[in-house]
C-alpha cells in the first residue's frame, strides 16, 4: 500500500433533537457514517449495529468485501428489527469508504445506501459522489423539482432505500482513483440540509486538519439551524505513491486532460443513470415529539432494475459503471476522437468546396495582357489564384507598340474578361481602332481646297470604348 490516508471526524446531536442517532467509524482503514431512523431508540440501534457489523465483516481490502460487509450490515439490522417489536421498522443509511487493492494499484472504494453522502473535494471543487436514495431526489432527477425546490421540499426525509428495511437491498458501490490532496467528506443529511455546498467547499479549502475541518462543518450546521443530528468524517489522501505526478505527466502529454475534466462531468452525469435509482423501499422519516426519528415503514421488495442484473450487488471491478474514473475517461477519449474526426472531416469538406470555387473562378475567367511584346488572351487571372496559374488561351499579332495609348495600362495590368468571347471582342476592338488609325495616318495635309468629303476618321476622333469592357 503506497497510498496513505489521514482522517478526522465530528458529530453532534444538533439544536433540536435530544438523541444522536448518527454513528461513525474511523477504524481499520474503514471510514463510515450511518444515520439511523426509528423510534424507541431504533435509530441509534440501527446505525450503531450497521457500523459494528460493517467493521467486523470486511475481511480484505477489496470493493467486493466492502460491499458484502454492507450487505451483512443490512441483514443484521433487518434481523434485529424483526426480533424486537419496539425496534420494528428501524433502519439506517450507510456511507462507507475504504482503500482497496486494484491489481497492482490502489483505489478508494465506496458504498452507499440512503441519503447520507460522500463528497470528493479535489482541486478546489466539491463533487457529490453518491446519489441520494430519496423520493425528492427521484423527483428532482425526473425534472419534477428544481434543485431549489428539492432542497426545501417537506418530504425530503422520505427515503427510497435504507439498510434494515428489507432482507435484500441494492447498495451503490464504486471506486475512485485516489490522488494526493484529495479530501473525502462522508456526512449525514444534518450537514448538507443546513450548509450550502459552497460553504462546505470553502471550509474544506480553508482548514487543513481533518478533525478541525469536521468540527467546523458541524458548527456551521448548528449555526444554520441544527435541526438534525450532524456527523462528518473527513478522509485526506496525504500520499499517493507518486500517482498524481505520473498522472499529471500523462495528462499533460495527451488529450486525456480533456478526459479528466469530462470524467468529473461524466461522473456527475453518471449519477443520473446509476442503477438502483428505482424505489425499492419507501421509508418516511418523521420526528417524534422527543425529536428522534420515528418511522412507519412501508416497503416494496427490492427489485433490481431490468438490465442491472446483480451488477450493483457485486460491483464487479472493471465494469463500465464502476471504476468510473478510468472507464468514463476512456469513453470520453473515444467520444472526443469521433468528434475530432467529424470536425476535421467537416473542415476538409469546407476547404475542398472553397478550393473548388476558387479553382472554378480561376479557370473560368480570362484576361488580355502581354506575352513578350504581343497582346495575348490568357485563361485565369493576372496574379493567379492559389496554385491555379494563368495559361495562354490565344495569341495575337498585335504588338505592344500598336496598342492604342489609352489602352496600354489596362492591357499591361491584364484586362479581365468574363469569358473567352468577351476577351476576343476586346482584342477585336483593339484591332479595329488600330486599323482605323492606321488608315487615317498619316493624315495628308490638304494642298488644295478641301474636297467634298474627308477621307475616313481622323486621329482627332476619340476611340470608342470597347463595348465589352466591363466598368
Ligand atoms: Mg439525519
């Protein structure tokens, strides 16, 4: 084991209730919070029993062992509740995490049932890893409640899953790759129902010592009402055996940087699709006059959702839903690759179309210029377009010096024409002017009285502009 953890905790009864029905565990490398429910001491018994059995039942550091221990805790609470009438209907939430073996490496495995939560505080961001198994969360996820409405909903204490209610329970289990400076916060609803997550994050950022940070979170919950028992367990990753450095180098060298960001997003999104969201047992939580949880439990059999099989009972390592960090990371890379390919393909299509248009323009326009000293019709544009260089279309016998003076600049620059016909018309017009002027020159000065009619046009006649010349 190269990963080292450090943990701290705090718990208080709060300002309204008389009994603390929360229990916590910070021994044998297992960290857990259980929030018990049930009158006549049932809640205390349920949470304490779940924690005790969990601690005893974990026989090896694997996610399977942790999950089996949580199932054993469920069986123990259910059995105890069946034995004593006064404990009938008791139950408890359970959130637990443990450093486990994962091949040659290590991971943090967590299990959850009920509405206690596990958060990951990484790089200044607080991420809720667990999904609340509550009626309000189901409604929120279905879009029937906004986050704000869910936070104050009067029925937010109704659980859809808890330990001890049924002989079988679906327990969520996942693993996370631990990196140095990660902080895990396991807490009962007495914390997050009173303290906003932004304040929880600020506290985790501000206070380094896990005991002190846990105590501060509990104090804040009390300050904001303290209407329930409050329990916080904070687990810090203080050494990861160089995993974060290795990951940073790998991330910096590849697009996995994006995947890492997507991992968290996917992780959040993945909660929506997490198996076990269906109602398996409905457990209204209400408070007794003495402030303890009392519950008239009614339940339906735990029914794994179609297609889930026993995935979440087994939490098969390497399955798509587990190991979400790496699994979704890979999916993200694949997703990105397809998007990049599609984007590149679209760019190529656009670029190809642009080149085609330019080529069409370049190869379907003409100009009249010089080739050596002869007026020549070129196909293309005078400067060429991209790699489409102008080519000689027709040569003429009109010499540079014959070109009417007023046309010389235009021809020298290359007089553009929209078609070969127009270019030929332009050249013909030049030739006509040249011929007219040649006929009129030299102008023989009259030596006698002028005859009845002049001979042809004179040089004083301005040449007609070529009709084909575009403006
Ligand atoms: Mg509670």
